[in-house]
C-alpha cells in the first residue's frame, strides 16, 4: 500500500450555507436517512427517506433550499443518486457547483461521513424512549444544534441563526431580564421601608436645596413642571433661574412667609416654616410647680458591738 498523500483541507468560505456536505445513512433503525451539514456553522439537517432515488433527493433538497436559500457548492460521494443526469441538471439550473468524491474514497466527503456517525450515536441514546422515529430525530437535532461544537467553539444555532435557541435547560436558570426585575423589586422594597411618596404639581410652593458645595440652604421656589417620575423643574422665587431637582431635593413650603434663608433642619419641618427660632412657648397663666427639696438619705449602720480579739500568750 502506498503512503497516504498529504492532507488537503477544504477551502474555508467564511459564510454559512455556502458549501453543504451530503450523505446517506442506513439502513439504520430500518430506515434510510439523508444527512446534510453546513461546512461553516456545522448546522445539521436530517431527513428520513422512503427511497434514495434522484427524484426523492431533489424533492427534499428543494424544501430545504426553500427555507435557507441556494448554496454555492454541494459535496457528495460518487453514488448513482448524485451522478444521474436528473441531479446534475438540478444542480446546474440552480447555479450550484456539484463536487463529488473519488470513487472508493469516501474520506473526500469526510465531514458528511463524520456527521452520519454523530447522528447514529445520538439516535442510539434515544433508543430507550417511547418516541416515534420522527420525534427522536427532532429531539436529537435540537440537542445537537444547541450544543457548542468542538471545532467552532459555538453552537450551530448561534452561528447559523445568530441567536440562542430556547430549550428546557433554560427553565433551570432564570433569564437576565427576570433576574434584573427581581433585584430591582427587592432594592425598591428595601429602600421604601423608610421612604415617603412626595409629589408636586405645577406652581406648588417648595424649597429647593442649593447644590453649591458646602451650602445647606434651601431656596424658596415654584414648581414649573415634572420632568420625570421623581424629578422636576423649579424656578427660584426671587429670580427667573430654573433648576432641575430630584424629589429628595425638594420640600413643601407655605405661601405666606418672611423673606429669609432657610436652613436644612428648618426645611425638614415641611409646611408652616417661617424661619424663626424654634422655641417652646409657656403659658403665662400656668403656675410653675414648686421645687421640693429632697429628703436626706439615712445611711444604714450596723448595731453589732465588736470586741478586740483575745490572743494566746504563753
């Protein structure tokens, strides 16, 4: 036997559905199957065939091409099904370059040969199920297409469809959208334990907090409009300057009040703040209770009489 020639890899076309490798599998499980694999994405299609004539093969391929379009090349082995005038005419009319392997050398179409074995191994793993043959094929294809490929490092679905296919495994892990919503709800629930709703309408009198660094003053103003769920535009009372403030930077204000600056502690009092010192007012008619002197504390003393100890004298 002569030594094998050097390996000649197939040209990398760089796009999906450019070159398809086709082969038949069987008889397997009392059926014949046609296996089609995309060389770029490793996307796999499997069809159960009642017969493997040129006409039956063309019918299946037409339905496949109706879904994904015409490829540029198809690679098959040198069987009568693919070398017939009928199949050659079909390929030529659709602008498809038909490449066949050398007679007696199936390794030329090694990609299809390998995926025939992949299909058979996957179907054997489903032998214990009660599914019919078509359902087993569908389940195998779903599992295969969503599994990262050892050559590409990505699943065929990600490369071919450019999206993740949802499977039952996704039930075990919540999607990012639901996780974010849950975290947001928990954060809001924790924050709102000590929070209070505060809403303002246009022309409401408020205090707006000064944003000058180191300043704790609250400036009288009027609400112009609401700009967001908790943000407002506010105009200073003594000028036409308009500021944008968060609801946490606003406090309600009474309309009638002297023209003074209000500190942060005073603004916290809400409505009715007039800027004066907060002092306790005592009614003049109220009598001041008389202060009573405390009774002297009597210390407790022991009444026991003590005697000096008698010591032994020799």
